């Protein structure tokens, strides 16, 4: 699981003018019901009337009632445990000190344990089928 380092959110007033933490499950369940009922059309899903999204029971502002269907689709993939492999890489100098910020790579193939792969391959080559030698 991924966890935020801080509970505060800094807005840049350029692309992001307002930010707050949301509870994902009420949005996801609303999206799932809407999908099952064939009501999901276009790029966004309206969240009007969906309760429990904001902590403390507050309601979303009238101008913030849309959620991306693509985002909900990604959340569905994650919820179903079918997500892409991700890795976090940190570059270090010869003293083991970080030299750059950590980098998140999404969709990256995890490293292969080649020694384990070779051991498995060797074991498979020694298996003799019932009734005969390997030819």
C-alpha cells in the first residue's frame, strides 16, 4: 500500500487551487453501482448525493461533484488486486547517501532472480515423464 508522508496538502495555485483528503470507498461503490446499472457515460461521474466522501460527514462543494471515470477504473483495477507492477528506485552515491529524489516507476517489470530461475530450469530438466527417459 502507498501512504502519504504528511496529512497536509500544499496547493500550488497554478494547476491546483483546492485540495483535500477524500474517502475513496463511497466514490468507488457509487461508480460500481452506476457501472452495473449502465449509467456511466462520458469522462466523468457525478457524485451529487453520495454520502461519506469527506471526513466528518461534510458535503462536497457544488463545483466539485465530478470524478473521473478513468480514475475510478484505475481504482477498480487496484481494488481487484490486478494492478500493474510498480517499483520505487532511489539512487545512492558510493557512501550510500541518496543523490536524487526517489522515483516511482509504474508498469515496470520487477527484477528477476536469475539464480532462482536457473535452479527451477535445472530441476525441470531432471523430471522424467512416466514410463520413460527424456529423449
